[in-house]
C-alpha cells in the first residue's frame, strides 16, 4: 500500500486572528494567511486558528474555551471564518455546511488576463495519492466541482486579473486547481502554478471575503464580510 507522509512544518505566523463579530453563539474572524486552521498531528504544528481561539491571544482576544471551527481555510488562504462558541451552535453550522446552504465568495489574483468577464469552471477533482497533498482534475474518478467567477479588474505590469470566485461545491483546493485548469493560476500558489505565477507574490493571493449563513440560534440571515489586503 502507498503510505502518505506529511512532513510539512508551518513557519511561524506573526499575524493575529482578529474577531470581526461576536455574540453568545458565534464568532466571525479574519484568518491570516500562513496559519493552519487546526493544529497538525506533528507537534511542531501546534499553532493554529483553533489553538489561538481556545487559548486566547494576549492583548488581542480572550480565550473561547468551547470554540469549534465549522469549516476550514487552507493554510495560505486568508479571510472570513465562522466559529461556534458552544456545541449546539457548532452542530447547527455544520449542518448548514453539509447541506451546502452557506454561500461563500473569495477574491483571487490570477496570472494573466481572463478573456471573459464572467464564467463557470466545471472540472471533477480527485485526490492525487502520488503527489500528496495535491489534488488533480480527473473526470473518471473525481468528484463533481463547479466554480463561478466574475472579473473585477484587469491589471498590468505584470498582467493579472482580480476575480470574485463563488464555489458551488466545496472540494479540497478547488479554486486553486480550477484556476490552473483554465490557464490562470492564483499568484503565490506553491502547489498549482505556472513557471512564473508562484514567484509573483509572497503569499497565496486567495481571500475569503464574504459568508452568507443563518444564525444558528435565531435563524437570521447573516452576511459576514472581511476586507482584503491585496
């Protein structure tokens, strides 16, 4: 059997996790780039969004002892996350994610200029056991994956395109590999890149900007927004 070994050690992240909204049931937070969502199995990867929320951040945020993440963002992705502050809230949020009733928007800076102002990318995604943690496009063995995009701005020197992504499915690395599949990888991506794109940014230029969901206690429609730094 092929044995998968994850020897990744996350570099120290000096940026804080900032609380954007808080009530007795949930938090909306801004996750910095280059911070794990959950602590890794390797003891050197203890630092994470969850660890910081549970233990507190000195001078920034208190400890939320029962905090649980209802979803994750990739290590390099920044932006908005919703957090349950007790078991019932987390369970209700989990149900919304599992039912795909939560809408998410991301901002991404792509290499080159996209020819169309908007479009849809439909390409099935499968695990790539030979190149962990990468995934691959595979129509035969992959799971259906659909991403919609809208061009917000085309920039020069070098040519690049700021887009808003709306993923209609939630596959691992979906936006990153879909961008590569259309020939416009996300700048700063180390896993899915062209010869130039990974070196054109110091971080992955992918940011979770908007989250639409129902409040787990009141049922009120919530719209969380998180400013983007690129």
